[in-house]
C-alpha cells in the first residue's frame, strides 16, 4: 500500500492557527513553546531505585521460568503526587531478568491489564513466535508462555510492549524492564556487582498534569509533534531527582534510552571523560574514551566512569546533535538540556582495578555471500519505502544464516532511527564515512539523521519460519505506531518467497487463560 503526505491529516490545529496568526507570530509561538529543560530546577535527593532481579526458577526441563505480571497501579513519580501507572510485578517498570548464555528462558507473561498488549524482547535472538511483536497479542486475562535458548553474547537487552498502534501509550504508562545476558567472558574485567557498582539506568521523559497524572498531549505524531511526545520531566528507574550513592572508585552504568521520542546526549556536568565499553548487543573491542554519548530511543550503552572520594557530579543530557534544520531540530528536542542523575561518592571508596586495554568483544560479522545485493530502506515521514505497516504483508524474505548489507536512508526532515528484530548488525558507514568508535560494536538500533545514509552489515538469528515474521521499524514510538514498520521472515535457503504469509494478528501462539 503506497501513501502520500496527504494520506494522514498533519495537525488540523496547526492549519487553523496558521490562518489566524501572522507568520512571524506563528514562528515565535513555535520557537518559544518547543524548548524544554530542567537544569537548575531539580532538587536531587531521592535515592535511585534499583530494579529488583526477577526470581527465576528452573523447572524440571531445566528452563528458567520467570513470572511476569502486567498490572495497573499507582506510583509516586513526582514527589508528593500519585500517578496512575502500569508495571510488571509492581506499579511501575519491571524487574531485571538476568540469564547466562546457554540458558533456556521461559517467561510466564500474565496480562491483568484492561487492554490487550504484548511483551517484546528487544535485542534478543529468538524464534519469531516468541518475539512478542504485534502478532503475539496477549488479551486481558490471558497467559503467554514463550520459550527460547539464549544463545548470544553478553549484552544489555530490554523488554517492552509492542502492540501495533498502541506501543507509545503502553511504554509511556510504564511497561519496560531490562534483560541482561551474561557469558562469563568479561568476568573480573569490569564492575559487575548489580546495584552496587554495576548500575542499571532506565532513562525516560514525561509530562504531568497538575494532579500528578501522566499528560499524553502530543503522544501521537502530527502537527508540531514531529517526533511525538517530548517530556519536560526526567525519570531514572522511575525516580525524579535521583541520587546514586557511589562506594567504589569506578562504576559501570548500563544506560537505556526508554523514552518515547527523546534523543539524549549524555555528558557529565564537569565535562569529565568516561569510557564506553558496550553497545546494544555486546562489548566493544576496547574501552572508548568519550566526553559525551548520544542515544536515540531503544539504544543502550554500558559506560564506566571514575570518581574521587567525597565528590558530587551530575549526569546530564546536553542538546543533542540531531542533524536537522533549525526548526525541526528545535521541535525534536535539539535545544533541550536536562540534569539526569546526581552521583555522590563516599568519603572512602573501594579500590577498583584499572580498565583493561582490550575487551572480549564478539567476533566481527562475516561479509555477505558473493552476489548478494544491498537491501535499501528509505525512511519518509511515517513510512518505509513508501509503505506503511500492513500485518498481512511480508516485505522482505531473508535466508537463514545469511548476512546482508542494508542501506537505510532518512529522506525526511525529521529525525528517525532504525531497529531490526532478531538481528545484530555492525554500522559500516554513515554517509560514506566510518562510524564513531563508540558505535562500532554490535547493535540492533541506530540513529539515522535527516538526509543521511547508514550502511549496515546485518546478521540474522538462527530460527527459520515462513509464517511468523519479525519487524524492522523506527523506534520513535509515535512514528512506529503511525505505520513506520515493515515485516520480514527468515526462511530455509531455497524457500519459494511466494509461499510465505503471516498469521492473523492475535492468532493463537501459546496463550491460555488462568
């Protein structure tokens, strides 16, 4: 299905305003209303919450079973105010699932919410029927029990809802959590005591009404909301104004941008150097020294920072370099600056070994087999290659065990990014130039600025199915929900592409009622 700019109504309110206001007044209104920030306005004093580790139990088949209850609740997100929220095994966010490479994970997902939803394992290599995409809807009262063998390098993954058209609301209400994979390769090389010197940071932006409720104004794409909702308040692990008490000379921060649309550019308030040690899908070959790190929604990174006894320093997001024109840059949060987290070092710090010169990164991906052509993906306003998501259409067919070159171009004036399910990729080029050193490890999500080509070397997982598809899409959730998503299947070599077809959305795939 091909569409044009006129296929969706882009902001009737904007059109109305333009007919009433002079151009200069309109431009001034847009400019002044778009900027956000909190620097100097946050009282840092609430202890950073550490998501609890999920209590997995091995069943008689040796699988790690983890109970995950999707539930509604109320949480104190702003001091002194209660907010209606969703969470997993609690009122807001969910527990951290931790497994070792080689474990078979068998989550038990119980939906007690008033709406059907899904739970997608972002970054995991797994069978498509267990992926938790739009085809694995879990209706209220149902239980979904996917299972797969976790056979991929150590990485910081995460889970979140993925219902087509409603992902932005379900993530915004609070359904998200971390999925950590360990493989023992870096034991003793990096800080590794969870919640002590190995700290998860789920960073989100929100807007609130005066009564403390979540404000969803502009959560949809359209009008001035060119990327969807951008919040004025920052939460880390569900805490406003959080403080991390540091007890060792170095800490490892596992950063997850779990925002709907905001792109963060992390920096410390005093400009100090820190080291990136891992990206989305695994360790880098060596620690990369940086003074800032930009992450778009869905991206993760692991960084190590050193502190001195008794000092305080704030993790901040400076105005990100979005690569857009001045108007779209401002509308997309390009002028926004936030204080994120305050780190307070104890008077006496536990000694920490120096960072290693090299790290046990996953092996480089093999080049594509001879004769394979590039796949090209052009990102428009809310579509890919001129098409919006159709659950009944397979867009691409990939051979099992293959690696391919995917060229992704943003032909729009607004920022986009690109996430591929059940795949790890390396960024080969950004508009013909090598990627930043901190982006050279394995990834599953990449930022694609306006007017830029990103060339990827993509390796696909090990689970073929001609019927159950995986997704690729923009991970700015308002764009994704507007239709900026495609589907692909991984099949045995020689499979006739004419024989692939997805099941209906919501078709039975392991659900049952309590």
